[in-house]
C-alpha cells in the first residue's frame, strides 16, 4: 500500500485492506463475526480512531468501507464480475411431457355436521332491571374477580338453558 493512495486513513482501515483476501470468505456470511475480527485486530495491536480501543461497530463500518472501495477500484479497472453477459437472453423451454392419467383418490367418509348453535336470547327477553345492571356494572379489576364473573355468568346460562 502506498501512502499516496491511502493517505489520511486509519491503521485499522489499512489493516483490513491488507487482510481483505484472507478475510473475505470468513466475512461472507449472514452475520459476519465482527467481534472476533475486532479481537484479532486488538491482539495485533491495531489502534482505533484517535488511538482508542477498537469496537465491533467501528470494525463493521471499516469492513464495509473497504469492500466498497475495493469494488469501486475493480469497477474502474473493468474487472467487476457481471451477473450475466450483456447479450444473454433466456432460452425457451418445452413444457414437460404429459404423464399418464392418475386415478382420483377415494373420498374420505363424511363427518356429520355439528349441532347448530342456539341463538342468543332476543333483547326483548331481558328485563329493564337486568339491562340497567349490565349497563352500570363496573369491569372486574383483578384476575380473580374476572374468573368469578365468568363462573357466575356460566351458572346463570346453565339455569336458563335447563
């Protein structure tokens, strides 16, 4: 690396740039091990910006910057791998040959329908006193109160349905 090309860059940037070929396969995963790379750099004595200790966050930014710079340089030299040649066109394919007819599968036994749900009582069956108590009832405050209210309602409904 020449100082002219990479002047005014940190030692961490230069270290990653020099080690790029060795690191790229290790870093080409969904969650790159930035913490391990940081530990390796600290062990090698590479200082962070302003002489501070490197962090994984700083190493991540530097890695992305190095990758971006190397890609830009390769693009400028015309050595970027293309996804497909410029003159590439999709080739038509034939549909698969028809296969022998398959016999239909037997239909499973039909299960009986569940009993219809009884309709709720019409509002006319509710007395004005019951309606007033429903409208003025305060909501239960604790879990125990809610469970008691549910049990009371179930018992009331059982009585009505008998």
